[in-house]
C-alpha cells in the first residue's frame, strides 16, 4: 500500500492503508496525528522524528479545538478535545482506538493533565 492510497496525506514508515506504521501496528493503531510544528499528519512521533528532520512541537491546551487527529479507518478528522472525549472509539465509524496511546499524550499534547487541572482552577 502506498501513501497515495490513503485518503489524506499521512506520513509514516511502512504505512498501511489505515495509517499503521512500523512502530505501532496493532489492530487499534489506526489514528494519525497532525504535528503542530509542520501541520502534517504522521502515524506516530517516531515516524515524525525519522522523516521530518526537526523536533516535535506539542499542542498547547488552548489549541485543542484544532482538527489534529485523523481516524485511519474512515478518514474522519477529530479535534484533540473530541479525541480526548471519544472513549477510544471513532465517533464516525466506531473503530476502536488504542487506549495505550494515553501513555504517549505528553509527546503530542502539552501537559495534558496539568492543562486540564489549570483550567479547572481558573
Ligand atoms: Zn514536524
Ligand atoms: Zn511510526
Ligand atoms: Zn473512523
């Protein structure tokens, strides 16, 4: 499967038709994430690191309304807030997302827990 076959331009290493890459390729690893630094969808941060040639920039909580998550199963784009509230299921096609991604949020989203806590304190 070539990158051109994917509905939207997603970059990654050994990308399949549902945006799985060489690093994350379980049944549930179907999302791609748009990187703040280059506004390009990548399958994962490791693909970005190898292919982009620059350091990843995280999304601050104030920008979580950006459509930065792509469901590789159906091509639906979610905002970061929608993704966080999705319960690891695509609202458009009901594909399951990998709950283990939660452990990697800090690579993509600035201080996920701290931002929410700060909001509630205001
Ligand atoms: Zn980048
Ligand atoms: Zn990857
Ligand atoms: Zn979907």
